C-alpha cells in the first residue's frame, strides 16, 4: 500500500510506522520507504505477562506517536491492523486526523474491532468482515497486492498440474513440511513430469533439505527446497497448484494470479485463517484440509487427485482467477484520498 500511495501523486509523502526490532525494519527500508519505529510488543491475551507488558508500553508508545504526528503533520493515518497501529491511531484521534483501517482477514483482528467505530472507514478484503464490525463504515476493497504480483498476471499454467508450490509463509509451517516430506517421493516417482518447489522456513530447513538431498538421483532434481524465496510471487506464477496456509495476503496473490489452492488454515490465533479460506473453498478456487488432517497420506491423495483430474484442476484455476482483485490497491488509495480531504488544516507544531 505504501508503494501505491507513493505512486498516486507526486506530492504525497508516506511514512511507515512499525515495531522496533520487527521485520518491517528490513523490508520497508529495503524498499526505499521512510520508516519510523515504536517500542511496543505483541499481545498474547492468554499470557498475563504479555498483556501487562503491552499495557505498560502503550502510554509511552502513544506519546511517541503523538510526537511523530506533530512533526509529520499527516493528512490521514492508515492503520493496517495489529498492535502497532493502536498507539498511532489513538494519537491521530487526539489531533483530529482522519483514520482509515485496513483489514486483510475475513474475521477482523482485535485491534480493528477495537478501533473500527471511530475510524473514517475500514477497507476490508472480505465481504464477510462487515458482519463483525457493526456500527463501523466498512468498504469492501479487496486485499491490495504488490505491483510485482500484478505484473505477473496472465502467467500461463501448464496443460495439467505439473508444478506444485508448498509454502507455510516466510516462517514455514511444520505441519505442511512434515506432510510434504512424507508424500513427496511417492508423488515424484508416480508422476515423472511433476516438479515440487518447497519453501520450508528456517526452523525446518535442515531437516527438509536433508530429506530432499537423500532422494534418488532421477527425482531429486524435481524437488527444489529453500528456507525462503525473496520473491514468492515468482514461484506462485510458475506453479500450477499452491499448497499453503490461508493468510489474507497469500490468498489475494494466488487469486490475482489465478492459481488453484490446497488450503491448510493455521489452527491458532482464534482460527481466523479458517474464515479466510471459506470464500475460496465455496467459490471453487481452493480445497480445504484441516490442520489435524494434514498428514502425508491425505496430502499425497489430494495432490495425486489434482494431477489426474485435469477438468477439476482447470475449473479451480478459473474460479481462482475470478476471485482476484487486481485493483484493490487503487480502491484503497481512493478511500484514503477521500478521508484525507476531511483532514483539518495543518497546524503548527
């Protein structure tokens, strides 16, 4: 979104506010976008220490956010969900600055639910989100995806399912890793044109890479493993089937690129990924496998069936393409611009 906002007009300045020590410090600065950080931690409501720590940090983080807003004099503040946006949004309200929230999950996170009613609007990725935010203005925009993804739209599929991508996100997913390790050899031996690309995350990298290296020479070259791919959209565009969790951004990217999916929602965090998966499964773009059912046997059966049933696989790809929202970033920019027009005149610091 920061890239889309910078590209929407020559006079707009964009500053991203993230957690000190968080992943944003590298990703944002590498993209050339100005980053400011706050000293605030995540909240695990099941852990009293985590809650206490957040309550202690919130006042000082809000004071720091107020100082930041005084120096920046922004026309609008955009909260992308999560605990980091809370002090910034609270500081914006104190200064009368309009707030737009973005919610990428079907069931909104705790921060969005807490802040939504006072926001100018909530840009939602899913129509279902409206049901959880009664009293707030919810605009269904779709989930913005990076320009690098948009540029790969139209990348062709093979005639049948030949290339499978497995990813648990940048951190990996042990359940997916174990399931794929248990069925990869049989799949590769059964289907001599099948290639598997596996982003396994850093924690399981040694185990997954060792298993891949131990495969017989004729099939080892068709199983490519890495802890992390710098441009996952490149791997999605090269695939015919994506096996993954059901995070909002990943779903949006696969749909924009028209890739069928086998979805194994993360079972924790209030089960929000299961809500994300439902529209794609009902729409015919994805197949749902519950986390506890994600065994090597089940995953092997599902992938084998997808390879053999070309009609079903092709229909899923077509359904996925219809669910993509390539102009979501433009829609959100329009909403932010609308909110900025309501901003008070800049006040001197």
